[in-house]
C-alpha cells in the first residue's frame, strides 16, 4: 500500500527544506554526523554500555535484566518496523516529485525509497523508554535526543516526514511494552538462575550483550549487511 504524506507532513518538509543551501558546509556536517551515528546511535549505545557496567555491581542484577529487556524490546520493535515497511510504502521528501527540487544535489544519503516508518526513531525511542525506567534523568535526556538529534536532522535532510517519526515512536514504545510486560518476567525467572548455575557462560553472555549494544548503536547495519550477503548468496 502506498501512503501519501498529509498536509502537515508536506508543510513541515517544505519549511525545513527552506533552510537547506544557506550553509552547505553545515548541511554536509549534518549528513556526515547522521551517517557516522554521531546524531543518534553513539549516545544511546554509550548509555546502555555504562548502565550495563554499573549493573556489574553486587545487588544490581535487576538493572542488567531491565537492560536485557530493553535490548530485546528494541529487536521486537525493529521486527514490527520491518513488517510495517513491507506493508506500507511512502517516498521520502527528497524523493517526492513535488519536493525533490527543494533538496540540493550534494545531499546523497537519502537512498532508501521508503521513509515509512523511521527506523532510527523506532529503535532509540525503545532504548530511551527502557533507560527512563531505570534512571529518569538520563531517560529524559535521551528523549530530548530522540527529538533533537535523531528525528529533526533526518527530517531536515529529507529522509522522513513527521508521520514517519510519530509512527516510529509508537512502534518503539510498543516493542518495549511487549518486552517489559510479556517477556521480562520469564527473562528474570530463567536467565539469572541459569547463569548462576553456569558461571562459565557469563563471559559468553557479556560478549553477546556488548555485540548487541554495538548493533543498537549502529542501527543494526551490520545485521542488515549480513542479511543482504545471505540473500545474494542464496539468490
């Protein structure tokens, strides 16, 4: 199904595009920062890593279990997003025939033909929700980052409409809610005792968690790369 942007989406896209070309170096800086995860993943991955290390302290296994819930929730959210992406198609502002002329030729990063929904907002809304449940001050900072460092720059560069961002937020919260209220109790009951009985597996579990955090930081780009390689080999 093809989704057409509403009047608010178009109005905001036009207003933001009006600031492009004024300072090309700034535009290129924003573009590079998004591509290298400075506007987004780096900060969320760092927050997860720091809190996980704090959870190593005696008596803070509850913190680590909540972070595992958050990581699982982020995966659930991405899966829901991929389903929505396959069901609904909406060209991003930079690819929209009515808006394309507003975007300068030096912007090259908007290669995805479908902007719905925003993967970045989906992923980092889920992470912000999980961290907010552990540390409200840090959670609020991350919520601001979702809006200012994640959503706004991607809209500015013509990658998403407001509705893409809002839908990503809803999916991210849904992914976290599913993990928190339907999976966390089972996680707590099984993982903790399992690791206590199998201390040799603790190192392996740490490696897996750190790899997972890294993928959150880069928006699962390595996973997508591996998937594309497998599709190419099988095809």
